[in-house]
């Protein structure tokens, strides 16, 4: 038999925890540059401090995906233990962050916060695939995206709302203002309660149930870990050489020191790959390392093609999260000093802009995206939405004042809705169900690697070519998002999955 179809209440419960998780991410994305600068960080140091976010995602998500595929804790289930553990740690980090008195403490807490959010977030992607039949995957990820957008609106707008109610937006003598402080505390509580709602109101299918559902339908092929033993050491050697060359180039060409991290990560991946191949050739049990690297090397073709799209899309998004506050502060509020009232006002307006694009994403996920997918297909829908985002970034150069930037965020919000829904909808229907967690975790590699590159290399690029003109980061974002749209031309789906007129309804159909 097939998995039962869920009504709207079921779809709501499955993804409601993501509402709280996204409040945490929104507070982090909209305010951490402001927190760092309030504690004394220079604008040139922001990318290095932001390295924590993508690096923890790169390490945590594949591990959590691998473990959650193999977890069953009775009534607590398969994915829900990770929801709960991550939520507790993230809520504690959000509570402690505003108490940071020095930059180092804030930077360390960002690592803990981002790791905790990733522990909770990664299983939610696989949870939709676990709980829903394939015919409802688009609906499930659309509802999840709506919660992501709504949670981000709440998290992004909270400091601005507190300011409107008279809470102090400038800390006496510098430091973190009360608007940010209270927002982080409220966000931590909301995150924990939202995740707890999903844990309490959902019941996961047991491993036996899932095997029965799998037997009812042909599963996508799973090459397994055997491909690892047949590989040679050429590819690991190439990664090691590239990493070493990058590290040597830091000194030779005067790159920023954070570029060393990128080189070190490439060397580490090459060494770990060589170790896993050697172990596989020796006939030993693959273990977690071998399983993860084996699955990464044997990704399905459609996942590889979508990986390029994700890589380019998230490069643009991370540029936006790091640089929007300095851009808006300098060009629309005439301030570059983080201690000034004008700069802090600009920081609050960035929170509103981020709330707008997330609000647009929430609405688009339930209306525009399904409507487009039903008429022009999934691939063309994602291409169209990415081009809307590219236009939004490019428009930063022509908007006459800060209020007009709301129109820019409309385009970015449409792209954001599609980035959060369409790739996962495509993948969930084309991946083996028993490895949904690990593949969703590995897919996140192509979300975080571009962020690492932006965090390590963008500072060098801007310092070399546009040292006092941060607005050019928006041009980089526009170009990379347009390239992501073009890369979707390489993604080919079965005719019945991508044809115009294919059902993209949110309400369940009759069985």
C-alpha cells in the first residue's frame, strides 16, 4: 500500500517546526553583521566572522542525515529526536547571544547557534519525504516554504517592531541594542515551542512501515557504496593539489587570510576521500565516513545537475545576507559608522526588507509557484523565479530611495520561494527513500560551499576592486542568480513529472 495522503492539518503539523527554526535563522541573518559591528568588528572582517554559518552546515548536515536514516527511538521516532536536540541547543544560543560582551563570545555562539539550527533543520527536509506520498511532495515542500517565509518575516521584523514601541535601538556606550537583545530572547522561545509542536503532533512511520510503502512502488536506483571501491586516487589527489595551490596563493597574491580556510577544506576533503577509498578497497566496513563519501561520489545524475543550480543560487543569497546592511546603511541612510543612529536605522530597515522578501516567498509558495508549475512545468518555473531574483538584485543600483527597495525584495522573494521548494520537490521524487536523509544532507553541501567561498573570497575581491563601494556585491549576486537560471536548462525530468498541467494542488486528492 501507499502512504496515506495528508490533509492540510497534517501538512501543517509536519512542517510547523520549520516556522520556529526559520525565526532563528532570520534573527541570525538579519542581525549578526550588526551584532559583530556593534562589538567592534570592521566591515572588512564580516565575511571571516560569517564563516561559521556555512562551515557548520557543511559538517553537520551530512552527519545528521546519515545518522537519522539509521535512527529509530521507538515512540520518539526517526527524525524527531534531532528536531528536539537541535531546538534546545539553538534556543540556549539565542538566549546567550545578546549577553555577549566581546566579539569572540559572539563569534563562538554563532558557531553553536548555526550548528544547532542545522541539526534541527536537516531532518525536516527528509521528514516531508518520509511522511508523504510522492503525489504530495510538491504540496509538502510548498507548505514548508510558507512556514519558512512566515518565520523569517517574524524574525526579521521583530527589532523594527520593538523600536516602534519605544524599545531602545542604540546601546549607550556601544554594544548590542535592546531591540536586538529582546528579539533574540523571544525568538529562542518561539523556536523551541514550534519544534515541540511538530514533535508532539506527528507520528513517524516505523522502519517496517516504510519498507512496506517502498515495496508498493519502484524506488529510484541506489548505487550504494560499492562505487567507492572502484575509484582510484586521482580525484582525491586533484582536490589536495587545488587546496594547496589556494593556500600558497594567499601569500603570493596578498589574499585575505580567511581564504586559507577554503584551501584547508579542499585538502581535508581530498585526504578523507583517499582514506575512504583505501578502506573500501581493503574490504573493511565503510563506517560513517565511507558511507557519506560513497554516497557523495554516487549521487544520482539529477542531483548533480541541480547541485550546480544550488551552488550559484546560494552564492547570491549569502552575498545578500552579509552585505545588505552595509549597502543600505551607506547608500540609502548616508552612514558607515555602526555606532551612529542613522546606521542603526538602516539596520532596522534591512530587517523590514528581509521580512518583505520572506513574506513574498510565503505567499508565492502557496500561490504563484504551484500555479506556474502546473502551466509551464517545474524546470521552467524555477528558471523564471530565479530570473526575478536576479532582476531584484540588479535594481539596487537604480532605486531612488530606501522605500523603493521593497520592489527589489519582491523579485528576491519569488526566487527565494522557488529555491526553497522546487529543487527539494524534484529530488524527493527521484531519490531512494531509505537514503533520503543522507542525500538531503549531501545536497546541502551545494548550499554551504558557495557560502564558504563568498565568506572567504568576497572580502579579497571587494578589497582589490571596490574597497569603498559595497553596492557592487549586489551586481555579483544578480549575475550568479542569472547563471543559476541558465543552469536549469541541464535538468531533465520525466515527461509526466514536468509536463504543463501536472497537478500541483495543495489540498489532498481523493485516494
